[in-house]
């Protein structure tokens, strides 16, 4: 479940009242991978909001370079190991690849992904280029007024956030401002992996005609994921980091920040904003 009900003591001025509150659920998801020979290896553990776990896992293995396209995936399943508690089986996803693929040295460390900051410091621009990630080529252009309207559209569809106030969101929009998909999660990187995983599993990659909007700031990892998915424009309601700007510049991505209250900044490749 994406929300949990907890007991709470509400204090306001001189009054105290006991009641309940809906909070965002946060649970670990273990991602394991193999190549069809029956052997599965631990890949990562991420703290996430349950839901759309297959999309999250697909987006993650794509972003981290274990696959390059949908056909590289053989199957995604929850754990069926009878030795694992039934409840915990839904916190383990098995990713089976069509062909054996050696993970990067960093992936071999079986890292833990925090919901707030992702795999901090793991990747570099050179690593993306060595993987064959190319600058995004797209003729997409977006009107200023369309961009200004996106945050309100995002918030209007954040169903769980409206109940808890505790989730990030990522969404893909068309150049006309029509929402293609939205996903929520306690971690903005997870929400982005879910969106990219959705696009991958539905044959929508490379997403050269889509705008990615995230509810938090734009970090290097958000822009990295966009580059791998072929997304040519990334917008956020908060600030980008210096490495996010450098990555966007190098990989042909238009990076928009502080998209709120009718204004925004364009940091890279401004020609796509009319």
C-alpha cells in the first residue's frame, strides 16, 4: 500500500487532540538480476513507496546500464522463494535478462540506494559516454505558457501527495502539455525510474518528444536517467545542481529550473523553449 495510517497527537496553540494521520509508506525493495540460468545476484536495495515495482526495477536497470532496450528484458517477477516470508516476497523483484551482461564495478558492490539521494557519487559523465549514451537529438519545442502550466498539472494528479504531503512525483508530458504518465514515491529518483520504466515497458523509448517534470530539484542522477532514456527536456520546480547542468549541456538536454509561480530559468539548450 502507498499509504499507512498512524496514531498522532495534534498540538495547536493551547489544544491537544489525538487522532490518526495518513503517511507515505516507505519499505525496502531488493532488486536481483540473472540471465535465465536460475542464478540470481543481488543488485541493489532501494527505499521506496510500494507500487509500480516492476517499472521501478526496469527503469533502474536501464539507467544503470544493465540493459539498453526492452528486448533485453526477459522477465520481471516478485520473489517466489518459499524460504522467504510471504509478506517480504513483494519486497523483492527478480530481473531476468535475455543475455548475461556484466554489471559495472560499482554495481558489483551491491550498493544501497537511499530514497532521498539515490546512488550518490556512483557515476560520472565519462562513464555515461563509455556506455555509449549519446547526446539527445530532438526537434521538440515547448511554448513558455505550456511550461508554466506543468507544475499545476503535476500537483493536480498527485493523489497520494494530496493525502500525505510526503511524496515526490515525476511525470512525462507532451510538447502540448498533455500528461503521459505520473508516478509518486518517497524518493524522487525512484519516481523517475518508475516513469522511465513505464516508458520502456510500453515501447516509448527513446522519449525524444517528451518533457520530464520532477517535483524536487534536478540532480545529476535525474539528468543522467533522462539522457539514457533519450528525454530532451528536464524541468523541476526547484534548483538544479552544477553537475546536473554540466550533464545536460553535454548530452543535449534542455534543463529548466525553478519552474513555479509563473517563472522559470533555462540553464542549457534554450532553443527548445519558445
